């Protein structure tokens, strides 16, 4: 009888331990973080405050974009933007674009100018400033390289089978300078678009354009990324050159997600740009399904493109407050890339 009481007491103690608030919190704490991407520069404290108010989200990561100067001597380190993001308790992610605007048009910096060292002093100064900050910085160098829209290192006309090799050389060159400067707090991101354009299967001239063709190698990449959007029914062939339709997160992301897992299975994967229009489908369901699929795939974070640009991508468009509560309850406001 005494032994039975002892066993019962032990089981009761185990039960109390399992259902204690601390245990429940550790079991249900979200592992998927949520961030926001901004269009335009600079990033200020006031802008971040408005962003939090409008979206209802405190982001774990804030992504912003910065182009290179036409003249390498025109050095610019976005210290104020980094500081504003850091003080908002988020991690900055800089999308660093090797291009500049000339006569209203984007001009990609030729690969040979980068590889021959014309921009070395600019890159080195940037790396040193980043290292001296002592704070974590995520760096997306030349993102979405697998779409002709971003013909890094070449003209759009020359974008083709030779482009991946040039891209890899540029990526290694830039990352190598950061390594030489011991800027270990800077984490380099390899971030293709979810769908290659031209496509390696559906395009007659796109067999060369696979995600793996562009990969610079594990020694130069810390984090894998994917960008992908659900355009809904906003695009028409007559006006935009193609007919879009409402697509699930799985349909958009799965092919490139699987390819990245094959390329570097031990690297963490983060979605650095995504969004969904409310045109043509259920945006609220799309968001909830996206969170659940991301958790199942062990994706570490989702970053929402919070802008009214080609279409209104903003999070609050076409949803109610329950979806924001769902995101707050099922995602984290702390950056954690995991293993």
C-alpha cells in the first residue's frame, strides 16, 4: 500500500511538472520568427514605430535595401539605419545591391570591375565598419540572382549560361574580403528567387538556371534564403505580360526549398521576402497555412514585404485582427536561426 501511494505521488508530481506554466511555455514557445522588409531608404526610428503600429507586429528582423555607389570612393555605411533597427530590438538585414541608378535606369556594376579590385577599398571599409560595430548583421549580397530582372555583373542582354559563374566569383570576392577583415559578426546570405526566370524546365533556354548553379559554396554562405510572392489575380497578360493566379505558399516555395535542402542540408533557411495579395483568394488562410508549412519544413523565419508597391503587399490589407493575433501567438519576435 505504501509503495502504491509512493508511485501515485510520483505520478502526480510528474503530472504537475508537465502542466506547470514554465513547462507549457517551453513546449509551445514559437521557433519560427517573423520579420518585415521595407521598401526605400533610410530606416529611422520614427519609420519603425509607424511600421509596428500599422502592421501590429514587432519584427525580429528588418530587411532594407542599399545600392552600391557608381564611384567606389563615395563610401556610405548605413550606421544610422543599423542603429535604429538595433534599438527597436530587431536584427538588421541589408540587401546589398551591386548596381546604381544612372539617368533613371538601373545599371549593374560589371563583374570585371568588382573582380579586378576597383571596389575593394569600398568593400573593405564597409567590412571594417561592420566589424567595429560588434553587432550581428545579415547581408544579402546580390539577391534573386536567378531572375533576369537582377542580371548582376552583366547587362540584361548578356544574362545567360555564363552568369552563374560570374556571380559565384563576385560573391566569393566580396565575402572573402569580409573574411580577411575578420568581420565574423556579418552573416552572408545566398537568396535566390523561388522561381527561376528563365525557368530551367518551362523555358527553352533556361536549363542552365538552377539554384545549385549559382551556389557559391558552404565556406562563403552562412544562411540560405528564398524570396517568393503570391500575386493572386492582380496581373493580366494584356497589361503586365502574364496572367497571375492565387497560389499557395507550398506551390510557390517548395521546388526551391527542396533544391536548397539538397545544396546545403545543414544551413538554416529563412524566407527573406514574401507577401500575399488579397485579390483572388483567402489571404488570412494563406498566412495561417504559410506559418504551419514553414514550421513543418523547419524554416527559421518569415519576412513579410511591408509595402504598397506593384500591388498592396502590406500585411493588414484584407485581413482582420485575428490573423495578427495568430501571428503574434505562433511566431517569435526574436531572431534565432537555429542549427
